[in-house]
C-alpha cells in the first residue's frame, strides 16, 4: 500500500538522518496503523541503520552521524520493544548479555551491536561500559544467557576479553562468547579461545545467529 | 618559552620531539589499565629513565608524563583531587631528565568526556578541566604546552584557548585518518581546515599525532604543509598496535619510520617526533635521517 510505503520510508529517513523525535513518532504511527513491530523493524529500522553503517564504511558518515542514527533507531525501538515482546515470545533467538569491559568507557560500538541484536530478535541485557568480568558472569548465570558479548576498544583492555572467556569456561556456563571492538582481530579472538568475533554491528548479528544456532544443534 | 621564541627557533631548522612514553612505561612494567601518570608518584625513576633515553636519542622537546592528568580522567582512574600534584611531579621528573638539554612540554590529552551528540559534556566543563591542568603545568615550570591526539575540534579548541591564556608557546595536534574524501578526524573534522582553526585560535604550531603509520602521515604532511601558515608537527605511531598473548606489538621498522619522517620534514613539517610504540631508537634514526636530508 502506498501509505505504508510512505510511512516506512519516512521512518527509514528519520533513522538515517538521526531524527530521534521523528523516529519515535513514526514508529508510533506504524503501530497505530496496524503494522506489527517486527514489520516496522524489518522494513524501516534495519534498512535505515544498515544504510547509515554503509555510509560510514564508505566515508560519507562520521561518528556523530552514525551515533545519531543509532540513537534515532533506539528511540523507535523504545516504542516498538514492548509490543515486540508481546507479539511473540517465541521470537526470541536467544538471550544475550553484552558490555564493554572494565577499564574501557567506550560505549558506542557496543550499544550499536546491542541495538542491532535486539532489533533482530535477541533478548539483550546491556550492562553498559566499564563492566568487570565477575559482573558479566553473575548476570549470564542469572539469566541463563546463550551468548555473552564483550567489547574492548583499547589494547590495554583487550586482555579482559581473555579473562572473560576463561571465566565463562571455569564457571561452567553454557554461554558462547563473542568479542569485538576496533583493535580486536579474528586472530586475537582465536588466540583467546572466543567462540566468535565480529568487526561491525551487522556481522555481529550474523555471528550471534550462528553461535546460538550451533548451541541449539549441539 | 613564548610563541615568538618557538617560531624563531623553528626558523633555524626542524625541531626533534620525543616518541612514545606510555608504551615505553608499559614495557617497563606499568600494569594494563593503570594510568601512566600514576607512575609520576609511584615510580618517578622509571619515568625519568624513559625521558632521559629520549634526550640522549636527540629529542629537543620531551613531553612530561601528564597526557591523561586532567581532572575527569584522573577521577575515572581513582585519582581525583590529584591534578596539581601529578602534573607538578610530571614536569619536575622531565626537568630532571632533561638536565638542561631539552625543552619540557606539559602534555595535554583529551579529557575523555564527549560532547553532544556522542555524550553530554559541555564546552564549559572541558574548558574548566583544561584550565585546571594547564595552570598546574605552568606553575610547575613547563616550557611550552603540547596538546595531543584530539579527535573533536571543539575539544581541541577549548584546550588551545586554555593553553594560549598562559602566554607559553602552544603545540596542538589532532588524530586524523584517511577516508574516502581525504583526511578527517573520526568526528569528521577535515585535516587542513581543522589545523587552520587551531592556529587561528592561538596555537603556535599545529599537527597530526597518533593512530596512523608514518607512511600514512607522510601523505597528510604533503597535503597540509603547503596550505598552512603555522609550522606543522608530525608524530606518527610505530604502526598499528596489535595485541598478542605476549603483549602489544607495533610492527613498523624503525628505519622506514626514520626515512618517512625525513620525507615529512622535506615536505615542510617543522617539528617531528613519534607517538605510541616509537622508542628512542626510532627518534635517533629519525634525527640522523632528518639531519642528512636538511644538511646542504
């Protein structure tokens, strides 16, 4: 329908241009006009944040544009999340505990990954930045997490990721561990024995799907 | 040192800066996640030894270990209320190490606070933090103020304004990376216009520091030097840091770094040194390469 095309394209633009108020308003309108939260996420929010990510990769967008796009998406998600939860419990692909490691205050990349995971059907518990390994372990046990994600933006804080992997194993948790952050390479992830590594928020979703799928199959 | 003194010193030839300090302290045993500035009080001898090695390698300016010694970062590290003491200790250690052979720069890094839209900090907050640090540095007898590795022009300008008010010469550098349309900070500030703004705000010399390798910085120097009125400073990393189970590794060959730095000077850079991962060996090779390039 032309009306809904226009609505979703407006919401897509609101995300892309970092218009928080517009994004929240159009998300509300989408629900009011009878669209499901999931459809709204898939037709407008994900394409919008994906395009913002592409523009960043291409050098058109800088950090402020990328972050305001993520904030607009978050504002729309705040409207959709409660409905999404009610729409289908079975939708949850898995429970994820995510944080930036202790000693590291970098919040942006981790929040983007959290938002994308949540938009793609994961139940996400975002513990914030500067989080000690012990708290991640505690929370993962408490919610019986499928996946624990740890971001580190400094070579001085990356060793905390290694401690996390070891702590998850020695606590006997079933959760897989995914690591990320600008200086984090696949080689590092392999060296420390992490189950997965993602170098951007989109690939994080794919890696998370695979990791959780593996667990279900195994 | 007044701005005019620095400018007239630069007339007579390139000025050799020092190299990485934090990475050297980590190599000397500074624990991961501990602020290097804490060693100004705990292990002043180790800090002095690193400075001295740079002086002996030919650094004419050494940066005191005060990069993160601003109130917000100190309190994040559990050292709140210690701004004055840590900056004063940093300057006096560097002064001892210099033994009159080199100038001592008070080093001013980013506060770690983010302005909107990334964070909620205000320019006034940043300015107050810079004022507090800079006045501690001046009181302790810094010869000049060196603002380094800024990535938000607004924060860099706040630091320059605070530093300019001291009357000392001010060196101000930012961290740029290559993007599709040229060199930018991660916030989107373009290389040449950002450096011009710093100089208009009162920086005596402006430049690029950290993050990139010397070959990438050579491209920046070639682009910026001809377009700037202010002297250009260059301080590349020793490559991109890579963490292995054995520790952080920087891959660049010091002799390649040295010849790149000499090429930057040939392209118009007037102050040359290194950032993370560079060592006294890098500086001494670079100085030899630069001297060879500028001697008739």
